[in-house]
C-alpha cells in the first residue's frame, strides 16, 4: 500500500511540478525579453527534462544505478513510441523534413555516442563534462543558426514556446518556478523510493522499473503536452519537443549525473541472460533495451520522412512497439509464448 502511494505521489508531484516549473520559467523569461526561439530551445526542453534529471540524481545518490540509466533509456523510448505514438493516434502529425533534419540527425548521433559509452561502461566524470559541453555547444549553435537563417527548425522551436501562452505577473511566475522545483524534487524522491520497493516486491531488476514505472512518470509532461497539442492540431510542435527532450536526456541528464555521481553499469547481482557482456561481467542494460531505442529511431524517421506526416495507423504501430518492449522486459511475452 505504501509503495503504491509513493509511486502515485511521485507521479502527481513530478507532473504538477514540471508543469509549474515550465510555466513559471517561461513567464519570467518573457518578462525579461527572451525570444520565443531561445525559450523553446532551452527552457521548454530543460523544463520538461528536469523530472528525469532530478530522478536520476536521486537514484544515483541512493546507489540505484539501474533506476537512473533505465529512466533515461525508458524515457527516450517512451517519448517516441508512447508520446508521439499517442499524439499521432489522436491526430495525424504533419512533418517538415527540413525542420526535423538538424535536430533529428543530432539526436541520432547523440544516441550512437550513448550506445558506445554504454558498451564500454564509460560514465566517468570526464564523459559527463564532455556530454554537458556538447549540449551547451549544440544549444548555442542552434540559436545562432536559427536567428541568422529564420529556418524551419527555428520556427518549430519558437512554436514550442508559443504553446505556453501564459502572461502571469512576474511574482507569480517566480512562485510557480520555485514551487515547481520543490514539487519535482519531492516527486523524484517518492518515485525512486516507491520504484525500489516495487523492484524488490516483484523480483525484477531496478533497470526494468526504471524503464517502465519511473520513465513513464517522468515522461508525463511530454505525454500530456503532446496529446493536448494534437487535439489543437499542433502535434508537429510535440514532435520537435520530443527531439529536444531526447537530446537533453542523454547529454544533459547523463552528463550532469556522471559529473555529480560517476557510475558503472556492471551488475554485482545474478545477471540476466540478455544482458550486454563486458568481458566477464555484464551490464544492467540489455540488448532488448538498446534494440528498442534503435527501433524507435528507425520507425520515427521512416514514418516522419515518408508522406511528410505521421498517420494514425503509424501512431498505432509506435504504441504497439512500446507495449511489445514492455512485454519483453517484464517477461510477459515469453511467458505467454511458453
């Protein structure tokens, strides 16, 4: 009972805190004269990824590495297959390949780098600094390029900020920002504690809980925002938000996490037979996890660049892929097949 309450409280606080933080910070930025482009590229992406960051730091501080790495992998898979899948299923998403090209290519490159670091178990403080520096370089370069060229990508990022049509007084924006930070911190604490209890209760690894319960909880802001945007006929904005969020998750969350708490993915407990092998040891990350991450990217770009839209049936395929991934990781599909 207590475990369920902790998880539910974590969900509510992460969602409410994330929403308040984005609303407050965007309000303060607008009053300070920051452009919609910069707000969309930085504050919206950072704000929607803050639940993942705080949750990962909280998990690492308690030695729950599986929850932390599972949260990032699960969030990136969920952002594409669950969030975009659900948004497209509500209403087809019209895509602009020119707007997606730069951010999409960068996300693919970052994911490839992430896979290499996972393979070599290289989440050192040096890696964290490199990831964080690469994120800052990307953000600065994107702002400069978009301001100079008025590109389609720039319009997309500006549209992300325009989804938050708030005109609150400065004092209220500051209060919302601070309240959002507090909500996210406590939500992460509750979710990590409840997730750890769930792993022990159900006899599954913390990584599985991280890619499922924790990842869904931290992806709630993107899920709700994307579905609402789809209902307004602006689902393309949700797609841009997801691309940015996935980049933030890998470079920002893992970068900061590795700087504060350098960690190893090597298991010390009995290993899953599907775990990726590192010499005589094995990783908390399985081939199924990396396969799902790769499949999500392949499906996204296959659908987004063919016909210049993500149709409802393609959204259904993405959703089916997500539930298939969850079934595989919880051994539900082998059990049914057996």
